[in-house]
């Protein structure tokens, strides 16, 4: 499949996932990634820039030993996407509450020394970002229109609140990593689909 058609197919596949639907707030940091506001007043993210940043992030991640890549999130909807991403890539995960000192205090039993940290929300995962920055560890962050990204090294602009959107971002990132490694071609099906990356809601949460 040619490079010309592939991005169009992927774009068609992910347009309905809400990946580019931002919030009613925009920060100066995220301004370059925003195309317009919707009639409801939600700022929309430029999907081409999202896909471009995913390629950049994948290239950076592929330079690392994957057991030195730590994916953190305190956001419940990021749980399954991160578990799937780590299963496919061999990266390590730290889910739910980030324990203070994890990256900065060697005397703690859960202390770890990654070479790269990936987070799903600069606001929710602020402790992880602060510690990574203090330890000189680069950070890749999925960032919405209202996020402050001054301490993020590679920003992936996307809706980081929605279940489907978070699943899509981590699916795209895992897919791009495999493509760049030569383990998957642009036209190949991946082992998991976007739905498999999505955190399912328990029935009682729906009511």
C-alpha cells in the first residue's frame, strides 16, 4: 500500500473515535495544534499533526531499550490502552496513583530508573513529569487543548479524556513502533484492533 493512501485509510478509521475533539479551553502551548472551534465551542485538534507527532514519538521510543520505557497514567480510561501497548512493545507500566519518589528516591522499594517516561495527561500525571524532569528523563505526553506542556519533550496532541480516543492514540503509537521496526507493514492488520485497546465500563457505571 502506498504512502499516499495509507494515511487517508488510517484517518478514515480513526475520525469517529473523538481523537481530535478537544476542550472549550486552549493554552498557548497547544495553540499550534488546534485547527478551529466546533459549533459547541470545543477546540479541534489537527489530526495530521497528531499522526505526525506519533511518528516522531515512535522513532524516539524505538531508540530505547523497551524495558527502560515507563508508561504512567493516573487516569482510569488509560488502563487497558497502556496494558495493551506494554504487551505489544515490552515497555513497563505504572498505573493508577504515581507513588512519590518512584523516579527520585533510590531507597524506596518501588524506585525505578527508566530512560523515557510516557504519560497520558500532563495534569493528572504531573508528579511523574516533575520527577522525570528532576531526574533528567525525557517525557512524551498525550496532551489536550487545555494542557500546559512546558515540561513535555514530545507532545502528542489528542483528546486524552475519552475512552475510545485514548485507546486510539496508544493503538496508533504501538502500530507505528512496529512499522518502524519492520515487524508490520502499513497494510498489515495488527494483532489487536482499537476496540481491544479500550477500557470497558462495568455495567453499574453506565446506570
